[in-house]
C-alpha cells in the first residue's frame, strides 16, 4: 500500500482488527520511508455498483459520499458514528443483495429516507429537504405531515415570551427592540 504522506511503496501493517459488525477490517500501517502511521479499511465488495442519475448519467457508487450525506443529515443529532456506519453498511448490503448493478438514484434516495425515518425524524426531514429539493414551506409541511409521531410524544413547547431588550440588560440591541427569552437558573437569557 502506498503511503498517503510521501508516496513510498513500502508500508507495513502493524495492527489488524475487524470492525464491530465484522463487515470490514481496520489496518494500522507504518511507512518505512517517512515514519508516518495511517489507517486503511478493507471491505468486501460483491459487485461494482453504478448509480443512474436523474439526467441519465451513470456514476460509480461512492460509499463515502453516501456516508457524508447521512452525516450531514444527522449533524448535532443523538446518533453515534457507529450507528451511521451500521446504516451505511446496511444500505450497501441492500443494494448489493438486490442483484442489480445499476441503481437509479431515486431508489437509493428512497432507501436512505426510509432508513432515516426510522432512526431520527429530524435527520429524515433534513435529508428529504435536500433530496427532494424543497423550495417552499409547504414542502416541509407535507413531509412533516407524513411522519408518524410515537405515542405520548410531547408536543412542541409553546413559543418563548417576547421581552423588551432593556429587560434583558443587553445594550447592543436597538432601543425598543424585542428578543425572545427563556428562563434558566440565572434568569432570562436572550436567544
């Protein structure tokens, strides 16, 4: 394996371990040319997958692109990286098990949306807004209306009261302006 730092061809494997679900092997390598260490990941690839884009173009399936799009959707959500890895592995297995080598992008997008709907509703809406190219608020309303909230799911809290900026002690706001506030242990805070 070529070193990504210096391009030297002679690298040594120092440690090999299977990942949690056994779908890949993580290898720590050492470059004898520059002394740097780096990690490689080895996965089984059953067949070469090709994605057929909306405009008819055919592009090779990119597992990393799929993972990045899911990571963007779940950003700042309570979903671990391990869970994302399991999601991506499951989606790739579904695609490979389908027996097709050419997958329409709409099919892949649908699989991702179905999976995210089960994992996290916010991530699902985020992904859907990009994938379906939402242009108006009613696009969000339609997708939110399709979500099934679990029984006993708390309704969204009432809007925070509006307080004059002077009450918050913030001189940076224009005179007479209004800010939303929430009560906390130290009193009202501006949002």
